[in-house]
C-alpha cells in the first residue's frame, strides 16, 4: 500500500482550485445550455427538423478542426501573462457575448434567414469557445507537477462541471412555463443573455487567479505570426501524423471517443426521447421528467461516480480506473435499450415505487 504524500509546494491552493472549478462550470454550462436551447429551434422558432439537425452537426465538424489549431497556438504563445491565461480571458468574454447573440432569433425573420444566421454565429461562437476551452484544459495540467494532485484537481473541476448539468435541464422547464415567459422565443432570448453574463463573470476567474508553470524559458517553440502561418500548419499536420503512430495513445483516443459520444448521443436526444417517444409528445404528461433525468444523472456523477473513480485512480492507477469505468459505462449504455422501452416503463409506473416517483416530479 502506497504511503506517498504530495509535497506542500505541489499542492494547488484552494483559491486557485475554486477559480479553475468555476472555469469548468462554464466549460460545461455553455454546451449544456446550447444543447437544451436547440430544442426550441423547433418549438419556438419553427425550424425544420432537418435544418435543425444540420445546425447541430455542421458546427461540430468545424470545432474538430479549430481545437488542434488553438492548442498549437496556445502551446507556442509567448507573453508576460503566460501562454494560457490571455486566451482564457478573451475567450470567456467572446463566448458569453456570442452565445447571447446566437439566440436573438425571431420566427418572423423566416426559416432561411434564421438558419444562416444561426449557422454563421455558431461557427464564430465556436472559435471563441475553443479559444477559452482548449487553453483552460491545458492550464489544468500545468498547475501542479504532482501526479496525484493533478488527479484531485481534475476530479474537483469535473465535479464543478457537473453542477452545470444539474442546472441546464431546468432551462427547458423555465422557458416552456407560460407563467415565467410570455412565449418560448422570449424565454430563449432572455435566458441566453443571463447565461452569457454568468459565463463571462465566472469564465475569466481562471485567467485572473490560476497559475501554471513558467513558460518564459521554454525551448523549441514556433513563432506565431501571419508570416509563419504556412510553416506552422505544416508542423501541426506533421505533429498529428506523428502522434497517430503512437498506438497506445490512439487506443485511448478511440476508447474516449466511443465512451464520450455514447453518452453525448443519448444526452442530446434525451428530451426528445422522453417527450415524443415515452410520452407521445404530451408535454403535460412529460412534466419535469426531462429535467429530472439529466439532473439526477449529473448528481450521481458529481457526488458518487467522480469521487469513486478518483479514489480508484489514486489507489490502483489511472489505467485500471479507466478500464473499470469504461466497462461499467458499456453496461450502462446497453441498459438504455430497456430503459427507454415503453412497455417496461408502463409496467414500472404501475409499481408503488414508480407511482411515488411520478407523484414526486409530475
């Protein structure tokens, strides 16, 4: 049994942990709110489902391209404020402002106008969000050189991130409530502005209070300028090719891709599945179940799953913890085949426990 203790100099101060956690709250709040707001493209702004699907998918392709580019730029940046914090500060403000602008839609503008407005603003928003998210993740690995302290820092940050997922499902309930907003379109426009303000205020905290390694004397960094753009893109492509030859890393990427997207696929469609499949499009019958579904999932993740996985990682190592958690995830995804079965849910609703749950959240 290991008796290793983290040296005092390698411990991240609580203030910096809180600031970094606030950053991860924003990191999850923005995509979480975006996903739940997308539902209202159909119901509030009359968007064709096919076009709404394109608006959800096309920006993701663009995002996959900008992420490695932003990582390269951040890695090779030289400034007196470090190579991560300037981008986090600017990215937080840009992300918030663009998120609010993204949702200032009006059904009277017409479907074609709204489609192109939303698509173009989505691409610009993703640039700002990538400018924020990529350096923030990189900063987390540079706040301490201690293996176990880094795990604890990431566990804390991910717990803070899960709090966002406890909140965003209720946006669906608030926006759809006629006693809160006169109609859904007004609710989307006003609530997006509030979300943007919160993201700006909390998003700049890591840039202001977190400290990473001193990068001023790092060697082999590229010059970031328009003159070196072509050579930098060439070096970036070479780096991607070189990394792709690392089989263990590619296996890890493949596993992460499948596990993460297995979760996101269900999370993105959970509202539609619950309302339109399980309750046949009856909003009254669905009640607050869509919100509770995501909130309970986030609660369990934040206060049960993450502490357990963090403990496993410190005790048995990250590799074993990853394998065990991945196997459990696969089992969970398989259970969704039965979890969304109407006949099984109808039978469950007839039980005393099912009736109690329905009475509690209906």
